[in-house]
């Protein structure tokens, strides 16, 4: 499908400077079907690789919202992938309040569900910072998270006070949709003990989770300034896996999920 790109500036309550958040919307374009409705998808911070990734999702028939999450500190322009831009991003991510991250996710989902071309069925995805931030919203039916960072160390947000794993332990994701966590086994940002902690916490809480570890480094899906880590072939295959999850959970209306799966019969 062809796609279009627009943006909405949405007022925020938690930005100390009173600035709005800019949410870019990339959506399918079917001029002959002006009343078509599509599932919604959320993905974080609009850099070049993220916009291209979002465009691929939109072309498959999803309305994609991309919030600019550092609006407290500067405009909606993407941070460059050079040393100075990386330092700014790492500085902002531990100066922004955790509650403000949650507000950004809520505003993006609010926007999606208000759009006339969105059918209200919402999934989320993201790289590094994003994806897992929206998973706790009750309206999100599936989240696919690529190399989600700072979860195992609880170091996201002001004061490095991320509470994602504590929320999982409290049952806030149990029975609340499907979660996919994808990591490279050579990811130095989330080493094996960190991945093991995330997996164990999710499994102990009976979260519906698929946990994928692939032969890749951090940022392996980033097709720009990846510092030698981009794996295009692996990205293509993982993209197909993500679409299967989205098509099954939000692309079709199967009704409410009812109860856990029964005991699996041991057969040959």
C-alpha cells in the first residue's frame, strides 16, 4: 500500500516547559476506500531508521503513531547518531520522569484511537528505548520490543528509577496481551544476566511472552549509522515474525481472549 505522513502536536500535562508532544502519523493511503479502517501501532522517536521501519509497517495496513519523546528538552527533530547526539539522548533518557514516558505512550494511543482510519485495535513496537513503555496500557493487545534497554538495570528515567520489572511482578502484564522480547546474544547493553532476569520475571508472572535471542548485536535493525551492527537479512526475517504477531492479535478481531491454554498433550 501507499502511505502518507502527517503530524499532530498534542498538549502534555507533565512537561515542565508546557510544550506539546509532536506525534507523527504514518498511515496507509487508499484513495478509493476513504472509509477504510486499520489497526493502530505505536513506535518511538522518529529517526530516519525508525521512520523507514514505521513506513514498512504502515504499508502492511497499520496506522502508525511515532511520538517524539524528548519534547521536554528540544524540538521534534531526530537526534543525530553521532557522538554528540548519542550523549544528548543518554542524558535526556535519565532526566525525563518515568511518569512522563507513560504519559507520552498514553497520548499516542489516545490519538490513534481518535483517528477515523483507526479501528481501535492497538499494538506497539520499538527499538532500545521504546516498545515496552506502551505495553502496560490496557488498550495495547501486543508489544514487540527490539533490544529493550535499561529494563534489567532499572535505570530508565529521572533518578534511574524505572519500575518495569516491579510492575510485571505485581501482575500488571499478566493476562493483558501478548509480549515479544527480541535481543541479540552479542548485545553488550543487555548482557546475558540481564536477559535472563527479564525472561525469568516475565515467566514467573505468567505473562504471555515470546523471548527471542538471535545472533546479533545491539541495534541490529538500524540501517543508518549502526556502527557495523546492522543485519539486513535478520531484520527482514524478524520483521515477518513481528507482522505475524500483529496480524494475529490486532489485524483480526477474534473477540476477547478467554482463559489460559490448557495442558499440552504429550504426543509424538
